[in-house]
C-alpha cells in the first residue's frame, strides 16, 4: 500500500488570523495617537519659538476652560452612576437560592463594568477631541 500524499489546503487563508489582525489594528491606532501627540508637541515648540504665540494665551485658556468643563461633566456623570449603582447594591432582593445570589452579583458586576466602560470611553473620546482640535489650532497658528 502506497502512502497517501498530503493534499494542499482547499481554502486559501488571506491575511493574518483574527487575533493578530486585531492586535495589529490596535497598534496602528496607538501609533497614530502617539504620532499626533508628538506632532502637536513639536508644533507647539515651533509656535512659541517663532514668536507667533503672543496672542495665543487667551485662546489656550479658553480651550483649557472648555476641557475643564467637560471633565467636570464627566465627573458628575461618574458620581451619578456610582450613586445609582450603590443604591442598587443596597436594594438587593433576598435570594433564596444560590443561582439567584450569583445572578444578582453578576448583574451588579455587569452594571459596574458598563459604568467603567462608558466613563473610560467618554474620557478617551474627550482626549481624542482635544488632541485633534489642538493639532488643528496649532497648525492654523503656524500657517497664518
């Protein structure tokens, strides 16, 4: 009996496996984030070195005030969410089976996870907005 020759795969795999693809994409996003931050820092140094930053102080303070206001709103949202979550913790129904205890506890964990996710996402969204907005602003100042 002759050995059976190995057959070539019937489907062709295009690109990296999904986990690798997602890791690559995440790294691309992080690299773009870092690149924008570096460019903004370099542009800021150029702006101040050029002497064109004299009138920029007022605008920078206005931007800073807007960011502080949004951070305050995020803080308020966090406090409201934590208050509601704490209230939910104190109002747990009496569970008479272990499955109900586990269900209630994991429901609380899920609620807390959503609160954390929403807060972190909102904060990073604010950071991205500031980064992009500031980058645009400093480029405008340099090119005017």
